[in-house]
C-alpha cells in the first residue's frame, strides 16, 4: 500500500493509527452510545471517511516516523536553529538524532578586561539510524573548528547564549546553542 496524498490509503492509515493509539477504545466509545452493531459499523465507516476529508494532504504521513518513539523535537535543515542544552532533537528525513551534550565557556565576560577574547566549546552527539553515536566539538572562536561534516550533513556553529557577564554564573541548562544544520 502506497502513501498517497488525499487518497484512501492515507485515510485508512490515519484511522489505523487512531485505533492503535487509542488501543481499540473507538469501539468501546461506540458501545457506550448504546447502539446496535449495524449503527456502530455505519458510524465507524463515517469516521473513516471523515478522517480522509480532515486529512486530505496526509501530512501525518509525509514524513518518516523515525523520530516518533523518541521524546524529541524535529530538526529542520538549512535554517539556523536554537538548541537547548541536553535536549534531544531528531530529523526524520535523514534519520538522525542530535543532542547538545556539554559545554565549556571561556569567553571574556562582559565588563571584564581580557588579553584574549576567549572561546566557548560545545560538544554535540549525533546518532544516524543504525549507526554508532558520534561526538564532535565546535568552538566560538574562528581559529578553532567551528563547523564539521558528518554523513553528508554540515553542522556550523553560529553563537552561544547567554554571553558571560562578571558576577553572574549560568547553569548549563541556561545555554542555547545557535547552529546551522544543512544538507
């Protein structure tokens, strides 16, 4: 069965997904309506047809469901993204997961006088489908590695927020990494 836009296969898959998600509770609900079997069948058929009308573009099935089992946010490629510390991100198209794993911020704080501007280092973990995890490090300073290419996906460091300040300590959870991920 092929996934098609606006066709019965899409509506059927949507209905199957709803039934699986609610673990068969659809017929339990219909039973509560105190109707005979014929009425329940007609109502189930009407819900099936309605599901096809409500999801004519079949957007639920336009993407691969590689990421569904994981508590993750979908990554959109070819755009600057803001990644939260220790949050899991996933890309369905290329089937990989990404996590902003750790950091070290040695940038010169705002209000301080420094001989060198310093640098921040972030460690990221990427795991393509069916492959081992790969860890890589990117830096804020242009003299160090600030982009890398893994399995045809380019990861480019853009910025790290917040910027350090004198007399202010940040927890790792406060940091947001701006990263450009492109194919």
